[in-house]
C-alpha cells in the first residue's frame, strides 16, 4: 500500500511541477521590445542602441543612408559625416527625418523624436515586408466623404500578367510546424477571400508540382535574403509578383484557433496573399494589409480599402 501511495504522490508532485513551470515560463519577447529603452531619444543625442533603431527603420523602408546621400549633392561634407552615422548610435538629421516619415505613415504626431506613442507602435510584432513610403505608387486618392485610399503597391507596380487569372499554389516547408491538412484548409479559406473580390481563381497544384505560389514554414536564414528573426518581431513575409513566395516564420507559435500567446495562421495568410498579388501595406488600421498584428487576434476579412487596392491594381 505504502509504495503505491508514494508513487501516486510522486506523480502528483511531478504534475504540480510541470504546471508550475508552464505558468512561470517567461513569455517570448513579442515585438521589438529592445527599442523600448530608446524612448525619449531625439536629434543630437548619442544613446547606446540607437543603431538598432536605424536597422529597424531601414528594414521597414524608412531609412536609407545610401539613397539619402544622392539627394544631398550640395552638402557633400554633411553627407560624408551622415554616412558615418549609418552604423553608430548618433541621432542625426537622417534618422530624424526617417522617424518623421514613420510617424506620418502611422498617423502619429510628427515630432521627429522617439516619443512614447511612437515607441509603443514600433515595438508591436508585424509583417516582415517593408512599408512603401514616399513612393509614386502609394495611392492616396481623395474619395467619397473625404476618406483617403491608403493602400499601396510595390515600387514599379508589379502584378500578375493579364492572361494569368488562374494561379496554382503548393506547399513546401523547411521546418515542420503545422500539419498539411490544417494548412490546406487555412490557405484555401484565405485564397477564397481574394478570389471573391478579384479576377483570380486559386487552385492547389497537382501533388509534387510547384505552384505559381509556394507557401511554407521556414526559420532563421532560409535562403531568400530575408532571414527570419526567431519568436516575435516579424511573423511572416511574402514577395511581390510574380515571385509567388509566401513564408511563415516557423519560430512563432501558430494556430488556426489562437489563444492570447498564439498567432492566427489564417489572418497572416490573407495578408501575405495580398502581397503575393501585388499589394503593399496599408495605413488603414482596419485593412488586412495593415503591417502590424497582435497575438491572439483574428482578422481574416478584407475591408473596403483592401478591395479597392486589388481592383485598382488590376483594372485596365
Ligand atoms: Zn505585410
Ligand atoms: Ca519572428
Ligand atoms: Zn522567406
């Protein structure tokens, strides 16, 4: 009797430890929290870690020391010293103007400094595709009721050729995260959203064949020049037409029915398919093509802004 009881007690204790350690597991760094300590930074300062803000703004399309250089022919000495700040922790003019355009894109107060509102936006997890900033293809037509169309296209407006209305898709992953059947049904629902509002039909490619669109899970550096960044930060990315690549970051906690610590497979699928078809990010918080996502949030429906974007891109 006694050995059985101690065995039972042992098992119970083990269970208790398992539950405890589960509750006490440190949650993954969810967004770009490493930017938090830079709050309050402004032009003229040198603060340790500011180069990370530069990398962030570069990655998402707001900062380019090389290109900015070309726009300042008259200030060659200033340019040389600015160039020197590309990798250091100096808050220079170029960084200030990048912060300004970021603030303007996300409808924040344009201060040029790293105020709390700006940091709170920046640290959220997001799609890995850069925003299209100050680009001629960024459509801002006045519309009814003084609304602004806030969708965007990739530079040069790449799109699938007019003859190509039937797109095939296939699955090819370098990391096993979600079962093929689950992924199939998630993606089929996501494609349907775009099929309903565009000239496209989407069908799965025959077994073993590459589709026009190839969907997969990958982690870290996976050979396309855009390495993923582990848990948090960026969730997924996709390429402009007609590349057809749509990648999920295998290091995220994915689910088709997410809890507060998981990322919704279908919400990201609808978003990344938008990129595959040629849409850039939208400034409209409620658009599927808005760049930032939250854990546990389900956002699977196109809004008027997304639909107008795809229609304008493929009209004529
Ligand atoms: Zn995106
Ligand atoms: Ca990530
Ligand atoms: Zn990739």
